[in-house]
């Protein structure tokens, strides 16, 4: 039986939530070991983890962006290099990678094929929408963070043959949708005080905030703050009047699937989120530059006039997995370099 290493980026929750559907699909066609690297995720995966590594994580700040200084300070490059050199990728028939650097670089150094199945592969495609200004450093990081020999991606729309619509986890697909009048908020790059200051300006709105910066629930005026818990977060979105969140991928995709109106704020120093914002804007989703008070009118307009953007996200994950595994399971070692592997520009 084909033996697959499925490697997942553990920064944030998007990659982990997608894995909840992808791994069971892989297990139907192969023997699967799961690798996770990263230290910023909140979700617990319901299957065994063969490798749990520190990897190279981006650290969220508290004022709207990635904290580059903390990211560098927490990066143990010696340990990262050791993990890359010691990971036995050669014992697997196929390595499938969701933007995970340790397995990707281990494959590169050992000249082993590495199949990217990630959102990042899609956002960098020439076919996908782009922001007006290119972040050259951000683009360089995205292109080289997890090198691959073949690329498949997920995006808000199927912009090309190798780009698929989002994986919507079964827990979300099976949710009962209602409108209880509150608004769900998930902005992990902002601290609670900043969120409370800005959201309390809208005193007639009930906000349910899910926070990475608070481990205990609390209520302040018209704002409920809760730690991030997957089930409660999904139920809050499903019963909401709308969702205010970062311009990540999985959460906005789930909001669109649920038929809720959406407002996004891309994180600073996170080029991927600005690529996402460009795609969402092209679909008609409003995008805010930041949570500063000078953009208060944008929130007001969205609350009064915002409406859902219709999408069609079929449940075709098994079909995608079957196609990729069948195409690549017998790949032999190939020559590829950092230069020639960047097929998507």
C-alpha cells in the first residue's frame, strides 16, 4: 500500500482545519503519517500525529499584524536545520505538503518529490487576483518557505486547472444556519483592549469576539470575549448576522459557504492575507485597511448595507486527493532546484 507523509503548517488554524477533511480522504487510498510543525495553532486534530515539530512559525502581534521581531526571536534555526536533516522523507512513497517547511526542505535536500497541496500555491498563481502593490519580501518568503516539485492549491474560486475551491470541513457543512442578530469577530492579530475600544463604539451591536489573547471568558458592555474553541466558534458564525475577521483563507471561506455577510481586515506584514483580500474584493467582499477609528465608517456601512456573496463550494475533497495520489504515487526522484520549482509567479 502507498505510504504517504502528509505535512501540515501549524501556524494559525486554517491548515489544521483543512487537515480534518484531507487526512480521512488520504487514509482511504494510502497508509498515512501526519507531521505538524508550528506553535500558533489552537485546534486539536482527531487522529495520531507521527511528527510534532517546532518548525518555523509566524508569531501574531497585538496591533493588526505579524510580529516579525518575535518571529525571529522564537526561530531556533539550529533546531530547524536538525529537524530538516533528520526527517526520514525517503521512507515514504509520497510527501504531500500543506505549506510546511521541514518536510519541504528535507525533500529538497534529498532530491525527493514534494507535492504542495496548499492555499499558498493558489494565491501565488498568475491566474489569481493580486493587490495593487506587491510586497517583494512577502512574495519571496511565500515562494521559498516550503519549496515543492508540483503544486496544487485551494482558493476562493477555481482560477486555473490546478486550483480548487475551498475544503469546507464537515462540521461546518452540517451546521444549522440561523440569524440570532450578533456579529462574530476573529482578529487574532489584535489584542482584546484594542478590539473592545473599537467595537464598543457600536453600542447597539452584540459582538461575540473569539480571542487568542484571553484564556478566560468575559463580558464588557455589548461585547462577549471568549477563548478560541472550534465548536463554539463555528456555532457562533452559523448563528450570526455577519462575521468580521482577518483576510485568512479558511474562516472567510466558511463564512461565504454559510451565506453570511463578511468584512475582512488583512494583517500587516502578511502578504498572503493581502493576496486573499484582493481575491475577496474582486468577489464583492468589503475589505478594511485596519481597525483604526478613522475606518469606523467602513464598519457602519457594512453593518447597515452589507450582504452575503454567493459561492458554490462542492464537497469534492476525496476526488481531488484521489487524482493527486494517482498521478504522483509512482514519481521517482527528480532534479529540481529552488529556481525551477517556482513555477507560480
